[in-house]
């Protein structure tokens, strides 16, 4: 996956977390287990994309090292 795609996926994951957080802030009900599970799912998605960005960075670094 290229850098722009990874960054777009990170942006989507962050927007999802922000949206979920805002819904919890604006809701009058207590935080239910399903809300926590959704936040964990979105956090995992963000983490996976951050790992993908690190993989991309390492690949580019290796290409530069080998290319020299």
C-alpha cells in the first residue's frame, strides 16, 4: 500500500474514533459495552494502519539504503 492510501486509512480511523466519542459525549445514556467494543474496534483499526505506515517507512528506508 502506498503512503497516501495508508494516510487516508489513518484519517478514516481517526474520524471514526472522533465521531464515536462525540456520540458518547452527546448521549444521555451511560456508556454501554457495545459502545466500548466499538471504540476498541476503531482503536485497533487505527493501530493497524499505524503499523502499515511504519512498514511503508521501513520499506522506503531499505530501498534507499540498497539503492546507494
